[in-house]
C-alpha cells in the first residue's frame, strides 16, 4: 500500500481528471502512481491536509460516521465571533444539506492567533479595511459537504479562508501549498489512531 500526505492548494480539485483544460487537479501536483485516490475531499476553495492512497479499507475506517474521527480546520472568518456564536458551533447548528436540515454534531471551537508561517493564499483573501477578520480552530467528527462554511455562515461569520490542519494526530506536514510527502502505513495508522490490520 502507498500513502501520500499532501497540502491541497486553493483552487485545486480533489480529483485526478480535468473536466476542462483550465482545471488544476491533483495530477498537476505530483506524478502519483496509478490506482491511488484521495480519502475524503476538500472543495476547490479549501486548502490543507489530504491523504492519497490505494488502501481501500482506510476510506471506510476514516469516513464512516460511526467511527467519528476528529478533523481540525483553521478558519479565517469575517468579523469577530461572539462567545454565543462559539457556543452555538460547539453545541451544533442546523444547516441545509441536499435540501434537508441537518443538525451538526457537537464540535470544538475556539478563537486562535493567526497561524504563523502560513503563506498568503493565491489569490489573496479579500480584505475590507473596516471589517476585522478572526481565525478559528474548529474540530468536527463528521464531514458533510461544505459543512464548516455552512456552520460559520449560520452563526453569522462568513468564511474567507479554510484550511484542514489535522485529522486525529496527523498534522499538515508542510504549509507549502502543493507539498507532497510519502508516509509509511504504520506511522500513518498510529497518527490516525487506527489499528493495523
């Protein structure tokens, strides 16, 4: 089995095939071997930690909701979230997924200092002189489509930048957008808190 940990850049699709020639895809980042695929997805506008592998069992172990693995995101939002907004994120909010209301699972949310050494996004995040921005750390145990963005919007703080930083104890190994690192199965499973089989 082969395992890669990548920092998916902004604007890159979490897939290998281009739908139109202008698309940036995973195949533009590195000469990955055949038969590998991403575990989970990050939407085009999101950045950060993505696992690419040919280990089909890992997909089920990480993505099955009953296994409830922690995923931590660093989120830059417009405005300064109130204590009540943070409480709402932690308790769970109602968001719309496929036209149905979904109440999100309890989460961990806190305001953090802006991450140091994190390169500017390309293109840069929009900046408004009269509206401050805040960085949050948000840890979820589920991964619905655009969930973090929907949750933050629900409590009144639109997302400007979103980066997945960690899954369980596996952290983004490099802040460099497009970085690719190979990892042995044993080390990866240990960091993901999964039994080796």
